[in-house]
């Protein structure tokens, strides 16, 4: 029998965010265990797309997180096996009307001031960089920092690297309780298979992060925001960038529960084209919505008329972990000593995972985090929400 | 004309009382029974002619004169077809041939909308609105990979049979039939009748295993007699039946030249040193059938694992699924053969009638009781058959790391094992995400069973997961989907 060092950290959740937390904490010398009730990447990480975007974020704390992550992803792409399909492919945002072009240009100006690379593309040049785009668009913007990974592989490889650094990964084990000492501080978790003791527990339970917080007696209002994705038959490289309509940015930041769809189209190294993105808050409803996927299809065919005759092979959906102000919860929970949160990244958890992992590792080690954690404070909803 | 598709565009039908998907034995029996009782029915099937897998007719123009020669109960089909034609004439049944249902959805008021595509280039969309839905979508063949199975000349056993029934050419002149299950006997006989030489029928299980359930056998004397008849006919056709054996390798450069047949133990593990080469120019191989569940799963119906290792729709005695307003019959509810499919189709229709009318009259009630009794008896036999021929865990030892498991995406067995042992996968979905196995054109219909078994073996005891979800039952053109969101 191997005798192990006592654990410093238990991470709940083996999705992209939990994997990144495991990677940075274990490589900083902490003794770490990751538990997940399902397989690796079995939650939202396995049901999303892998865009690592700065283009869809307006200046503010999320953009700072995204920029930090973008540089970390570049490092990770050197350290991890090529199989994670990292591609610095760049994003192209297009506007179909003069009005939306004006809005896009204003956003790009502000982003540039915040450190984003953004280049205006006139309507006559759009097809030089993306040849199959519809001819009648008003113009667009090119964002070379936007990149892509295959999320499930990236999460699995991060966990595998964490394992090599000594982390213990335990899939198929549900956390049913959070253990507390007499003073209320965390001392581990209770799972179906027993207890795991550690002075720090990280909530990386994604869309289910609210339930995990509740196990520790605190409120964190994470809600599911459903999204559908269409996958086409494999095609020769037709689409070079991540391409989406300017309206997408407004949809992303909408607080409404109602359905929003704006076309997001991209090729993948394996050939299929992925078409997103819908957003609606309908709980965990798993039934296919024909209305939603037909709107996605119509949007994609409008951007790329050449796709009209292409066959859609499958449709899938996932539930983004949504917090009401569209910002994740990252950092220590002042209400429960030893409890840290790393969840609620909504539609950007793949992109934002490395920065989250790094910030969590720094915070656990008591080092000054690279970014101000204030805007991500896990207790920021307490003034308006109450545990029910 | 029941279905003349001259102009492209969308067609919507008015709301009907019952939509039946699948015009195989189960769906056909269901549709005509429901129509006999006065329900208005839409019957949809992807094929050009009714009959499903079993009563498959030759395509017109191929000059086949006696389609019944390959079926022992063709009169049953002729009778069902005649009733179907009569109901079509009166308009009680609208029969939409060549219509592939790609998804089903429930409306706010509890109706079902069945979305189908049809036409040579699938340019016509149809949406059928129905109060109730009966799924009789049948099954497809279960495949297990082994070294060489991707070589030209290796075909599915059911596929070989289907080619024969459709009047197509033989795939070879010396054909080994292999795998497991009673289908193989029928296939071997059909091939010899069509003029091929079948040097061996290679069965991985042993027929003796049936004797372990004498009560079930005694209740199904017809099945035992059928088995004896098959054995005699195979002997007459000089087909050697090799049980407890499996094709563990296929040889040939461009196409099949020979196969290696090895002895396997009770768990289907090849016994070293028992391999023997048999020369042949084709191999027809199959390991039974798997229920086609895409529409049922899309509708939210519960499923259960069966003794044959496949998942099937969960049904009650009335053939109701777990979703109100949805029934299923035939192989959707578990593999069981044509007799069971006919029985369940009729029973399911009577159950629908009963629910709509709030009861059935004396004669129908008695008929339903008799059908339920037959069903129990036939299901017991089907369960026995499923257990006897369920692939033993040792089949995995036929594989080398390089053996392709997913042909569409060219994923080898070694990569699946690495994904499980090194990257933490333990279920089919994660294996798919980490290796692309099952992401290709067939969407895992071919490799799904094998991947599940490999994940279960290498995944450190994780739950391999339920049936695959395929919300789109078939590929659909982007423009077809896009049109649905147009005005109207
Ligand atoms: C359609 C769609 C498209 C998307 N596209 C993108 C994109 O392009 N780019 C991007 O950056 N993001 C995208 N996202 C969002 C991204 O997928 C998520 O933000 C991200 O996957 C969240 O990762 P996570 O690790 O926080 O959560 P998850 O991956 O859900 O992981 C949480 C894990 O916690 C486990 N868990 C929960 N409760 C317990 C418990 N009690 N005990 C044990 N384990 C537990 C779960 O099993 C799960 O595995 C998309 C999402 C969707 C739905
Ligand atoms: C080669 C072979 C030989 C066999 N020999 C025997 C035998 O000797 N004795 C015996 O008892 N049984 C035999 N069987 C089994 C027998 O064929 C089946 O038990 C029987 O056909 C099952 O009937 P079913 O109605 O459930 O399904 P099927 O006959 O499979 O019919 C299903 C129908 O549903 C349609 N369908 C499916 N999905 C869709 C969709 N999404 N949209 C539209 N239509 C759809 C299909 O086109 C098909 O016509 C054999 C099977 C095969 C393949």
C-alpha cells in the first residue's frame, strides 16, 4: 500500500475548471484530490465548444480574466500534448447592418484600449480573410487573440498532468456533504465511498455549484442556461476563423430568461463545422427544441450560404453555469473558512479556466493573486438573494 | 395516390389520432388494427415499401418472381398488406412511404409533431401532428470488431440477407457466416438457396445453452421445431455448423481470401492454438440485433438494459412507454423476432383504442388477453435467446491495439484503452469525447456496443451509461432545418 501525504485540497468537479485548479494547485506543491460524481469532463465541459475568446468581452473584470487566460493557454499549449487541439485561429465578428457595425466598432475601440488586439475589416475585405461569408455584410472586426481547444481533451490532459504532479483523481464519486469542524471551518468532504480530509475544499461543480455551496450552508445562485450546438458532416476547411454575428455580444450579456440565438460558426480540425449558440433559461430541460435548432441553422446559413446543402449530423445541448451578473465566483468564501469557489463561468468556462486555476492556487497559498478577486466574490449575492 | 411528392416544400397534415413510425411487422399490425377500430392513422416509414426488415420485398424491376420463397410466413404479410391497402383507399390510413422521421417533439397541448424528410434529395419536409404516437422502429445489427473486419468482402449478416431479399447480387461465391444468434441460420440458408457455397456457420455461443431453460422451451414448441428444421436444412445444404467458435482474424490484401476460426471458451475467450484457416471470398458476420431507440429517447421514454446486453424501451403490459401518449411495439421494446413483433403491434393498437374509447368490447378484450399471454411466452423465449447469445466478455481478446473499433473515425482499440486507463474515461460518452469513437457518419450505431463494453472493462468500474442520445435520428440538411424557422 502506498501511504499518501495528507491532503491539502479537495477539488469537487473534474470539468475544465476543476482540472485547471488541480493543475495549478498540484504544480505549486500542494497535495490535491479531485472528485467527480461522473467521469472526467462529464458535465458542461463535455457539452460545450472550446472557444477561448477575448472578442466577446467588454472591458471589465471578465476581460482581464480572459486576457490572463489567453496567455496561460498559450503556455499550456506548449506544455500539454498536441492532442488538445489548441489553435490560435483568431475570431471574426461580422455586422449585417450599418447600425450593428457602428456598435461593433465602438466595442472594438474600447477593447483595444483595454489591451485587446482588434482590427477593423471593411466589407470588401471580409471575404479575403473568410472566403465563404455572405457577400452583403456591412463589415467586421478581426481578433487574432481568439483561440480554440477541444475541451474534454484539454481537461483530461490537465488532470493527467496534475496526476503526474501527485494529484489523485477520483471519478464516479459523489460528494454528499462538506465536513466542518467545531468552529465551522472546512475539514473535508463526505462521499459515497467515505471521507476525504483536507483543510481546503474547492467548489468547481460548475452548473451544480449552487448545490455544493448549499451543502456548506451558503448561498450561491448558479442557474443553468441551456445552449444547443449543431454539428455538420466533416467538410474540407471551409471556415478559417471563429465567426459570429455582432449581436452575439449583446445576447451573451442579456439577463433575460427568454431565448436568444445569434449565429456562431467555426470549423474544427477534424472537419465538422460547429454551429451555436442559443441561450435560454429553461432549467435542466433535455428535450430537443426544434424551434431553437432551426433558428441556429437559419443564422448559420445566412452567414455562410455555402452551408445550406451541408448535412447536420447531430445536435447536442449543455447547461452553462449562469450567475446573475455573468461573472464567475472565484476565491475564498468569507462565510465558511476553507471553502473556495471556482464556478459559474457561464459560456466562457473553457476560456477562463487557466486564470481561475492560477488565482485559486495563489489564494489557497495565501499569495497575492494576479488579479483583484473583488468582482468575483462568492458572497456578492447575499444582499439580494436568500437561501431558500 | 397516397403520397405523390411532386412539389418540394413543407407538408403538414391535419391532426390525426395516431401516428405510427415504422411499417415493419409491428408497425403494420398496429396501423391496420387501429384503423380497423376506426382511428385515423398516419403510418410513416423510411423504406419505399411496407414490410420492415423481415418482409422485405425485391425492388421493382429486378425480376424476382417469388419474394415469398425467403419467408416462411409470407401469407401473413400478404394479408396485412391487403388490409393496409383497403384502409388506404378509404383514407383511414395515410401511408407515407420513403419518409424518414428525424425527430419528434411534444407541443404545449400534449400533441406530438413528427418531423420527416422525403424525396430523392430529402427536399420535402413533412410534419405530422398526432394525438398519440406508436414507435415501431425495429432494430439494426450488432457488430463486434475483430482484426480484419474492415476488409472489403466482410459484410453484416443482416445486410447480406437484406441484399438477397431486395434481389441484389450475391456478395461472393464461398461465404462464411459467423457471429452469434439465430439469424445466422436463416442467413446461411438463404445464401445457399441463392447459389452460394457456405463452408461454415461459425457460432460463438452453443445451442446447448437453450436447454438450461426447459420450461421456456416447452412453452414455445414452435421455436424448438424451427431450430430442428434449420439444423436439418443446414446439413442438407452441406453447411458445417461450428459452435463455440469465432472468426478471430480475416486474411487478404485487397479483399477477403480466408478467415481464421478459433475455439472460444464459455466467456468467448479464444483458446490458444485452436485457430484454423477457412478459405472464402466473403464473410457475413453479425451478433444479433440492437433496438433502434433514437426517437424513443428523443421523446423522453425510459429504457432498460436487457439480457442480451442492449437497451430497449421500457414498456408496461399495455405496451405503454413511460411517456404518456407514446406506445412502442416490436424490436424497439427488445429483440424478439417477427412473431412477437406482430403480436405486440396488434396489442399496442388495442391498448391505444382502449385508452381513447375508455375501454374495449368483449371480443377485443378477449383478444387482448390472448395476445398478452402470447407476448409473455414469446418474450420469455426472446430473453433466453438474448442471454444465450449475449457476447461473452472474452470477445475483447480478439482485438489488438491496432484493431479499428470505430470505422468512421478510424479509432483503434488501443486508443480507447488509453482514454480509459490514462485519461479517466469510463463511459461511452467520455470515450467519444476523448477519442472521437462514435462521432462519425454512423453516429456510433456500428461501434456503440463495442465501445460501451470496452469502456466498462477499462473504466475502473464507472457506469458505462445508458443508450446513446441521438436527438437527430438521421442527418438533416442545414437548409431543411433553417426553413422550419421561416414565416408560418
Ligand atoms: C452549448 C455550449 C457552448 C459553450 N461554448 C463555450 C466556448 O466556446 N468557450 C467557453 O469557454 N465555454 C463554453 N461553454 C461554457 C463552458 O462549457 C462551461 O463554462 C465550462 O464547461 C464549465 O466548466 P466547469 O468545470 O465549471 O463545469 P463542469 O464541466 O460542469 O464540471 C463540473 C463537474 O462537477 C461535478 N459535480 C457536480 N456536483 C458534484 C458533486 N456533488 N459531487 C461530485 N461531483 C460533482 C459534475 O459531475 C461535473 O463534472 C459552452 C457551454 C455550452 C452549454
Ligand atoms: C436478416 C434478418 C433475418 C431475420 N430472420 C428472421 C426469422 O427467420 N424469424 C424471425 O422471427 N425473425 C427474423 N428476423 C427478425 C425480424 O426481422 C424482426 O423481428 C422483425 O422485422 C421486427 O419487426 P419490427 O416491426 O419490430 O421492426 P422492423 O422490421 O425492423 O421495422 C422497422 C421499420 O421502421 C422503419 N424506421 C425505423 N426508424 C425510422 C425512422 N426514424 N423514420 C421512419 N421509419 C423508420 C424502418 O424503415 C423499418 O421499416 C430477421 C431479421 C433480419 C434482419
